[in-house]
């Protein structure tokens, strides 16, 4: 761990501080170049945009620019360390946007006293960008922040901790259940954790076919049920009319366990109580709710997923958020709606069923990967993720009426690109 700490600090400090920079896209070598880039030439696109705001997509980088914005109230698993401390994470997100979808991104860390101040700040700068990725904002404030920004901004606003996690979780769970011979609509689901990611995951699973009454959500005080008087409006959506009160009560005969809570909270004894052929996504990072080897020691029939790269079936947001934004930006979408999220789920889960390219196998030192218990999600380096998910999201945006264009260009992001 000491070596990793030193390597991480060296990585962020050398050869220059940070992980992102600005690159020029136009020549700026001659007097004529400068006259075009700035005064007097810059006045011409200014006049065009003033007359037609959509021309900002033609003459500026708006259509390929995403803001990664945080207030630092929920940084990774480290908690509320403030806006400035969140900057390495936000720069990291910008790096991932560029690496996986060639999207330019800038990080913005906001100080504020109230959620309203944060909302006003973001809304007031939103027109600069083609999309906004909210990051590391604690619950329950994040729900109201996102809701108001979606209403006030004419560009996509996407809280990745909620929806990115939900999309990858839904895709992996649907595939795992298919392998186990089960249907989502018939499955009993236990969700340990009731924060932003948990609530978004369960809501998206419901949109994909899960039954709300078959979902048992737990927070620090146990099962969320209808007779509790300490629930906020978001937890109330999952208040189950049940006499069950503990994890052990609800895990008995459950088909699915989703953990977005903390390490080692699911015991081997708990896993033994689950239904035949269970699915466990233990996504607490860096340490899962239960280690895969422990779960398999009592249930060899389990399909496991975690948030870690050193186990099979990593539930990793990078499998979707760069490509969702790519598709949304390319059709000038005004929002990322449920239709686009479900389209991303279907594209992601379908790709896992196709033969894995050799370059992906080489990257992971594997002789073979195929759809099955240890491969329910594609790997992040799979180059097909970009065209498949971006195309699906872009088409869903057009079909659902939130796109600024009517049709995708011929050959848009073909797999051969």
C-alpha cells in the first residue's frame, strides 16, 4: 500500500502537476492566424452565434466539451473533504472522458453555503458546455441538485454516481440472471445501502422490469419499511410493507444482493440463506461487502460482481459514462433521459454476449473470455463500447425527442472507426 501511495503521488506530480491540459486545435503561428483566432476575425462567429445560438456548436468547442463539477461532499469513499480536495478525482474523470470517448472536459470545484448556491452557480455557467457531469455530491442533496439543474439547463446533466452506476449494474445483473435461468421480474432483490447509487440502481432496475414490492432496501437502521418515521422522500419510495427488519430476514431466499454500502457487511452465513443460483454484486470499494472467494466457498453456484479490477465482473462506471455523453453530444441532446439510459443498458449487456477481440484478451493476459458466470460485462478497453453505446444512446435521444438533429449521419461511429 505504501508503494501504491508513493506511485500515485508521483503519477499526479510528475512530469507536470495534474492530469489534463489545454491543446490548440487551430494554427496560431502567423499574424494572419492570430487575426482569425482573435481580433478582428473572431467577431464573425460572435455575430453568427448572437443571431442563432445553435451556431455555437458550429463555431466553438461547445459540442465536445463536458464540465465535471463537484462540491467535494462525497469524494470516493473518503467523505466530505471539500471542493479543492476533490480536484484530483474530477481531473481523473476528465482524463477518462478524453481517453475513452475523445471528449474534452474541464473540472470545476464549487464552494457554496447552500444547495441553492451550487445550483445557481452551475446553471449560470451551463451554456458554456455541451454537457455536465455531476460527481461526488452527497445524498440526499444530490437528488434535488440534479433535478433542478435538469429543469434549468438546456444541455444534458448527468450525476454519474447515480446513473452510471445504475446502468452498469443493471446490464450486469440482467446478464447474470439470464445465465442463472431467472427473470428480473420474478427476482427478489436485497439492496444494502440507501444512498444515491443504491436508489438510482433500484429505480433503473424497476424500469428494466424489476418489481418494486420485491425489492428490500436497507440503511444503517435496517430494512426500510412503511412503519418507519425517519425516512426522507427518496427512501420512502422503497418502504416495503413487511415485518422483516434485518439483513438476515430479507436475504433468506433472495435471488439478488446488491451492495453499495461498506466492507464485509455480508457474511458467508447470509449468502448460504439465498435462493439457488444467486447473484451478488458487492460493489463497496475498495473492499466489497463480501469477498468472492468467501461467497463461493458456501455457494459455488453464485455469480459475483465487485467494483474491483482484480476480480471478474467489475462494475465500473467507465463502461458507460464516456459513451453516453458521446452519443448525447453528437446529437446535441438537451437531456439524458430514461430511454437513453435503458438503451445504454441494452447495448452494454448485448456486447458481453459477443466474441471478445484478441486485443482485449491480450490486455488482460487471458487465453479466452466468453459470456458466462465470470464474464457478464465487457472490459473497459473493449473498443466496441464507444460505437455501440454511443449509437444506441444517440438514436434513443432522437427517438425520444430530446435531440437537436433528426437523423444520425450515415456510418456514424461504425465499429471499424
